[in-house]
């Protein structure tokens, strides 16, 4: 009766259907107690060891093999220019156009049309989108997949990645359009491309990545999920790109009109702190980190190879997450204001990262 006695926490042991499985939710438990509960309570499963949770350990390395900063190490100069802002209404229009293709699972004509749409939008912004194309052997058979990468060069040596998936769930009905789950990340990334295009960035290079194959093809497991991110993480580890990445910010389910971004216990602590501080400076703190939850999502493959990661996700989509992976995930549940809040916070976080 720990939760009832404390009067502070809601612990859910109900298995969650679909892509990202929360393993523990808490409003204000101390971190040490959260770790203990996640280890001992039946049905509570952590996604991996400390290297996954922290995101500070290179593959095959030790915790001391990589610098482990804190948010206090990133001090923005008083005379620094403010971060740019996104246009929430324009981002919403991109989400609307994305949802207009209908259900967009891997292998579908709508999925191919969305790929062409993303490339067309990048071309219109004078940005070249590179493809990481591959064939995935999934639980439902062989499928072509494609991660789309837009690179914005910066003056500092290093890369900041902002990513989100664009596919929708294969097993769900064709009437499922994934306005929040897949649509919001696709549209907000396109808006970020509009903001970042133009002259070289003063700080680190920024790479925007539309990830494919996030959703399970049959049932969510470690092997039937995250196809695009697992492939790209392996590629970047092999070609040395991973060593250049200063941070990876993942966007998922960020359009909920009732926006409450969860603090993910599988993300890098200092990077999540940096996001919190960025949101606070912008006056958005009430929309961030009131809850804590461990999430299995596209950031995990990158965390496992030592990349600092932060998953920005609102996993409480409707009361008790009732809209997630249902045909109720529609445009009327999405808000331009929520896209504005998340987009602005991402850009302010990048500004803080650039200050180091």
C-alpha cells in the first residue's frame, strides 16, 4: 500500500497496448525510491541498465569514459541572442497535411506519399534531405524503410539531433490517422526545418531526422519495434557519427491540446534538466515534468551507444491515455499552442547546448 500511504504517487501495473510502454509513473517519489520500486515491484520493468537510463556511457565503455555534465555547466551569456521561435499555426498546418494522407503504416501507398511530401517540403526550404534506406525483416515480413535526415551546418564542431517518427501503426484499422502519434512529430520537424534554414548556424550543426518503423508490426517487443532508430544508431556507431553527437532530442506525441510532457527515466538526466530549464525560462514550466515515467521509444538505441538523449513525450493522451492507438487520435485533439510550446523549448534547449 505504498502509494496509498504516501498519498503522492499513482503506480500503474496495467499493461499498455502499443508502441511505448510506460513502466513506472510517479509525481514526486525520490529518485532512489523510484529505482528500488522499478526493480522490486512485479510488472514494473526497466528498459535496461544504467547506461540506458543515463545515456552517458559509450558502448563497451565505463561510466567514467565520457564526460558527464550537469545542467549548470551550460551557461548562456547575458548578451546572447534569443533563440528563434516556431510558428505553431504553421506547424499545425503541416500536421494537418500529414494526416490528410490517412493511415501511413510501412509498406502503404500513403507512407510513400508522405515520404515524398517531406522531401518536397525540405526542397522548398532549400534543404537537401538525405535518406537512410534499408529493408527490415519484421515480425510481419520484409518491409522497405527510410529514415529521412536534413542537415543544417553550424560553426561549432558537433551535432545536435532532433528526431521523431513519421509512420503509423501497421495492425490498426485503416481509419486510424495518428494525428498525435506520428503526425505531430512529423509536422513539428517540418516547422523546425523552416526556422533553421538559411545561413549557417552559429552553434553546433543541427540534424532533423524523420524516423521510420517506430511502431510494432505485430506486438511490441524489443525486436518488433524501433526499426528505423535501431538501424540508424548502428550506422552512426559504425561510421563515427555517434561520437560527434552532443545530444539527441526525441519528439513523440507532442501535439496533445492538454499538454503535459513527461520526465522520462530512460533519458539522460542532465539533458532532461536542460530541457526543464529551457521550458522554465520561456514560462512553459507548467507543461513539463509533473510526472515521471520510464518510456521505451526511439531514443533507446542511441542511448545504448552512448549518445545523451531526452524523450519529449506526453504519454497521457486523453484520460488514462484513452486516445493512444485508437481511431480517436484525430486532429481535434491537437493544438497549435502545444506544438509552439514544444518547438520553442527545443530551440531554447539547443541555444543552451550551443553555449557550452
